[in-house]
């Protein structure tokens, strides 16, 4: 809803968004399907759809001929098989040729001083529909250290800043070792350098590296990676209300992924809850209300049960902020839930004022003016304010 309303707000200013997705994802991803439908029906957002296919057969042939340093007439038979299996995807072409080389279906002849291949063997070489199997096999052929480095990078998604990766290491020696492993992955086309970022060339490579993790390992790895970054960046989060650097947001996103992991140490719980509150406030300032709500609620997860006794101030601020974020995300029922939680855990009326204010706005927005006025007048009375007579 926030995205679609931007067209009304920017007026003379222009904003261009570029997004990419596979055709089958429109049906399999409900959120994506709803977003695309809303965009198509919007009167304020203009969209242009571009259908991107693979490169042509001739394009694939020129690509292979250039890689093998051979005339295009000689690579034509090989090209026809590879193009069909890779469906014209340049990355798949390159990766498939790499697999053929490793399986000795594509070899270099010192006698003839050129690349040779057995076209029948290549035709029989299976290629998974999305190449995930081949990519997984390629990742598994790397050394254990390289695999671990790739898995670490995959925890951050498609790409991660080098400075953030440095923060995941306990010391410089460990980071130097990881850097060498990542360089090996780059040489094998499993990773790329995009400026100061390490990036996967395709999401299926990232998926292959990430799926090395066992289910029971996923949460602990994300959580420990987040904590290590926070530990190394502790000097930058000492100011209570100062802005948080990007490394802290990267760390909190890792901790947020491990949402089902239980944290029992009281000091750590308060620290994480405070950081999620500050990060949520920053998203709030940027009008990224869904992200803000997600961070507020993740912060609250560390203050469950005994949070009001553990740190009343932070717990109250998280409830108030989550209540406000629910209102701005058009979640009226959850506004009432957070309001009731605040009222049931606080005795001081001034601690309740913020969520009551949000509740008034919430009822008014829903057209429930009677409920809104009831709360409004109760607040006025408790503040000992006199409402002017007509």
C-alpha cells in the first residue's frame, strides 16, 4: 500500500523502480502475485514489462567459440547441445562447460592444440532444470574451507559488503584465510567482486552454498554471525541515540533470521532488544513501516515473559513503537493487542498515553467514532483537562 501511494505523493518528482523475477514465480509466490496485480490496477504507478529471454543460438555459438578460441563453424555442433541444455542462459552455458571440463567430456589436446569433445557424452550429461544440482556439485568439489566461506557469504543473501564479512572474523588471520578461500571461489566463477561487494553470479549458486547447512545448523549460524559482528562493531554502538552504521543493521538482520532461537542471558537480551528498537526507529524515520514493525517485534521477542521486570523502559518503548507501526501498516487488530498489553502491565497513566493516542487514531480511521471518542474523553478526564462547552 505504501509503495502504491507513492505515485500520489511524489507529484512532479519521478521515481523509477526496476525489479526482476522468473515467470513461474508469479504463480508460486503469493505476495509477488498480489503486488503485480496491484501494480497493474494502479492509476498512479505506471509499469512497463520486459520479457527477457536467453541469448540466441548464434550468440551462444559466438560465446563458446570465443571461450574455446575456435572458429564458429567448429563449435556449432557443441553449441547446439549446450544451448538446448542451458536454454540460452549465459551463466548456465559457462557453468555447464566448466562441468564438462571437470568430467573430462571437454578436453584440450596437446597433439592437435585445440579443444576436443565427445558430443554423444555431452548429450547424455544430465542438466537439472534450474541447474541447482550442477551448481551444488561444483560447490561440493571445492575444499572444505572454501565451502564454509561460501556458506558464510550465502547467509547474507546474494551479496555482502567486504567490510561486513571482515566483522564476522575473530581476528585478522581468520579473515585472511577466508579471503583466500573467497578468491578461490572467484576463480571458479562461483563468486564475483562487484566493487566492494562479494556477489554470487546467480541466485542458484547462493542457494547451492546455503543448502549445505543442516536444518539444525541454520539458526545458530545466523545468530552467531550476527553476534560476532556486533562484538567487533561494539565501539560504534556506544552512543544511546546515535545513528547505527550499516554493519549493525547487517548483524541485526542475521539475528532476526534466527527468530526461533531462545536467548536466556538477561544482559544480552536487553542489548539486542535495545538495538532492534533503535534500528526499528531508523526504519520508521525512512517510512519503511513494514521493516520497522518487524524489527520492533523482534526486539519484543527478547523481552517476553519477564521483559517488564527486566527492563521496563525498553519494553514499554518497544510496545509503543510496535503499536504505532501496526497503525501505519493498517493492522487495526494488532494495535488493540499492543494497547491492551501496555495497559495491563503499567500503572502510570502517562505510560499509557502514547498507545491510547494511537488507538484513538486507529478507531477513527476505521470509522468507529464512538470508540474513538470514548477513549479521547477518558484521556481528557485523567489529564484533568476541561473540555470546552459549546
